[in-house]
């Protein structure tokens, strides 16, 4: 649900293909080169960072930071924590080290364009400078993974060069893709590398503490659960789909092999993340792609550096027999069906990016963006001539050999066309249709498709984006609304509930497999029923909008009945936990046709009226509405909330969610002037304050600003004219809570001590 719907609509079919995140203008917009200025408070900052790094030999840069003012595209942020990042890419003798910047290290909530962690990679050992950004862009077509772009970096006024700005795999990332971030979560990197060993390869160890040195635990717990995953991988491979998101793992492995990314699981068994989702399965996230496209001339078994020909002809099924060294590859590819799916994914990557030269076109474009800035680099490890040529021709020799991207991939495509598994005749899928474009909730729908050269056709479907896809066999027998038996049209009938159904088609002939859409399970078709009962409006930061029967300003959830009949809500459920959709059950309750209903989210279950046993987080979370059978009716993921404004459907009952002027128990009529409010738009620090509070805006603004106490009494009213900062003298104010509000509706709490 955080993903955006793909930009094309199959109008004649009436359904959409749900795809990856839209490339909106954001911090990782590949078309924009941003400027990051790191102004360290300590003149000997380089020595301090080097010293911190030396204390953590074997683990890269450690976790300690020093303070700096960080300016991104003119927006200044105070007291940020900075350290080096990386292992081999970090060198205390280098003048161009990678940086990890924590924007809210001292100032709570401080961030830029929604991000509080900035990770800057130094394009280490990459003459082309585009390997990492290019592979991330390609990978984003097939699995949930970070985005990347380019930035110019300065330290205390000195230009350091072009860096890759990579999205952090953190709680915000997990929430966006998995709907949660509190489960077991690991970065798969050992404290020290065994160049001929398993490292973080998901191998099983009887001693739980072995995982503490082989994996970097990002959650507060999870060693036992990670050990259980590895145990199952070794001893329960037949049921691997019950504890691992197999499809995501196959995309992960196919991308690494197709684009010759050896510096990951393939050669070293590292550079990826694993997260245990609420559905009980582990998901894999690809990471650190600066040595893709043959940037590492080692595959985990060779001792001499790989030649161009060896990189071009690297076996797509490398390590499939290496159960001890690479158990994830060996276990998955030992299962014939998964090997066919892996091959199908592999072919899709090649067809969509290599055979059509898309990788080359995109790489050339990225190089053109940074060309002038690379020419001016003072500390590059490669010459400008090597930068210009490495898109096409080879640079370096021995372990410093870096193949030209075009040179590598042209030869690789020729080789892959000779691989036996990729020459097998695959099924052909077309004409994916549904019996109704807007079915009634709880009605039966028929999905049909034309398929040839297949012995098995399956429908994968789910009604909740965070659920595992269920599978149903489709038939060409004339008994499943599929037309005449044996006519090549397969059909299946299934019930749809009150929420959108995500689905795809899978066909298999025992030799080869095919998906429709070809990027499934990452992309899929969506069939949306007519809306009935919906979550219509929420107030997750209610300070003065409305109060309950006990005169308390609690958060609330508004439901709306779009249908023409009354709905008995007895036994229905509300929840803010995707792992427990039955968290709060409705008592005997009726909502009439076209009527509204308010549920107070305040945990005050003993009060009269409808009071849920959970409260809403103003930082953002996901709400779920289910019926008395446990069928999901509606769900909404809301972002960071603005005090005393709401997040609701516009138009009322049917439309997309926007920030609104509150209309409790009434039609949603007026969205805010701003497209979206988020906490980076205005920052107040220090908070709490004893003397002066500073308002920091993300850009220059002209706005009215007011300060009121908790009783609503006006303390200050002023006008800001073309400025990105504003100072408020609070030294004479009584200690307590105050609220700062701008004329655009942004409201933020200030504590005066």
C-alpha cells in the first residue's frame, strides 16, 4: 500500500497493475544532483573520524559520531552526528571517505525531505561512478530495495567529489514496505571476514552467539529467531516457503547473478538485510551495490582474479551445489519449481535491461549528469579519461580490473543465450480478464487467461498487501467459466471481499515457467470491489478538534457507510497491528446507509460509547477494519500527522486520503492548501526551551505564526517574511506546553521549562 500503482491502465480489462514506488521528486531523485555540505565543529575532524574508525577495525566505522552542521541544498541542520561508513570503502589515508550522517543525532525529529539518515558512498573502486545507482534503479523494478542518487559533497568548504546517496534500510524503510519495523532485523555482515568461509550466509550454528558475531542485529532481539531460520534452511528445506519469502529471495539471487554483483551473497555471503515480517516469513533486502557489473573479480571459489571472459560467462547457477558455502542458493535451486522460477526471473531481468540496452542508456544518462562534477573532482582514485571510458571499455588489471559495462554485458548476454535452462520453451500467457471490473463485495468473480504450452496454471492472490499470496489452480475443462474444454482458456472462480484483491498468473510446463505480469510477485494485477464500509477520516493528533463524552480530546477514527443499507457492526474489528487484525471488537453497533460513526482511539474501554483498546500514533501507522468473519474491509496507512488536522478520503467515502480540515461526523470537504504536511516542513529547537526557541523551515517562507498556551490563550502573533528561520523569546513565559501554528495549518508543540 506504500507502493504506487503503475502508470499504465489496462482500460479494456478495468484493472491496474500495482508496482514499485513512483519516482517522485524526492531526496533520491536520480535526475537531481543535490549538494551536501558537512561543516564539522572540530577543525581536526578528519583525525577524530580516523581515530574512531581505527577503534573498530574489522567492523568498518563503528557507531560513534562527531558533530557537524549539515546543509543540504541550502537547508541548514544543526548538531548532526557524522561518522565514516563501510568496510573496504573506508580508508583512513583517503581524502574521499564514505559518510553516515544522523540528522536527528542531537535535535529530535530533525530530518530532510522525510529522511533522518543520510548514507553517502564514495563510488569506491568504480571508474564509471554509476554502478551502484544503476543497479539500484534496475533492482527497484523487481523487489523492495533502497533508491539511490548522486550528491556533491563538501567538508568545511572543501569539495570532496561525487558520492552516491543511498536510502537507508531502517525502521522507516521497513514500515513502508512491510507495515511494521519491530520484528527481528539483521544486517548480514560479519565482524570479520573469512575470505574462504561462510560469513553471513544463513548457515546453521548450534551456538546462538555465533550469530552475534556473524550478523549485525538492528532489532532489540532476534538471535534465536535468526538461528531458527538457518536451522529450517538446513533441515526443513521442503517447507521453505513457510518461513522465507521465496519469490523475493529468487529475485535477489537472480539480480546478483545477472548483473554480476559478486560482492554480496555470491562471493562473500554479506551485504544484505533480512527482516522477519508480521506474516512470519523472512524477507531479503539487497544492499551495497558499488561493485556490481563485475566490480569484484572474485566469486567465492577462485584464487586468481577473474578475467573478462570468466565474468561474462559466470554460471547463473553458481554455488547451486555448495550447501555449506551458500545454503540459500543450494537449497532454493535444488527444488525444481524454484529453479524454474529463478530462471524466469533471470530471463526477465536480461530481456528488460540488457537485451534492449536499457542498462547502457541509463548508465550513459547518469554519467552525463555527473560529468562536469567528476571532471572537477580533486580526490578521485581514477582519471577523468577512465571515468569516461569505463562505461564501454575495461580499466585496470589483476584484482584492480574493472570491465567496461558494455563490454561485460554484451558478452554476458551472448553467453546466457547458450545456457540450456534459458533455451527451454516457456509457457505463453495472454488475455488476463476478470468477470467484473467493479464487483460487489463478497461476490464471486471469475479470472480467465489464455495460456499455451503449459501443464499447470495457477492464480496467486491475496486481499491484504502484507499477506502471503494464496494459490489456486486454474482449469481448462469447461467447468470453471473458462469456455470450452481444451480451448486454451483457463479459469477459476473465487470470492472477493470488501478490499482490493492483488493477483497474478503463473504457468509451468515442467521445463520452464512464466508469470503475468512478468515481474510478479513484486508486481501484480489489482481488482477493486465497490466500496461499502470504509475508514473515512482519522485524527491522530487531536488537541482541540473535538472531545468525547468525558470532555477528553482523544484521537478518533471515523467510519462511513457508502452502501444503501444499514450495516450491523457487531463483531467487526479495528486494529493498528497487521499481525492481530482482531485487536478491538465492536459491541452491538449499527451504522445506517450514508451515515458516519466515530470510534475514540484512547484505550479507555471502560468509558461509555465506542472506545478502542489502542491509541493512534501521530508518527504514522496502519489501520485495519475487518468484518465479523475476519475479512479485511479497509486499511489505510497514514504518515506523520499535523496537530488538529485530519487525514481522510477526498472525495468523501471514495477518494484518496489527503490532509483535511477536520469534519468529524460530516462530509470531508476541504483539503489543506499544502499537498502534504510532514514533520520536516517545520522544526522547533531546542525543545524543551528555557530562553529562545528557533523555528526552522525547509525553505524560505512568508507566513503568519501564532503561539498559544494549552488553554488556547494567544501569547504571540507575528508575520514571517521570506525567511527560513524565526526566533521566539520564551524566557518570560510560564513553564508548560504551548502550540505554534502557521497560516498553512502546520502546528507543533513546544515545551517551555
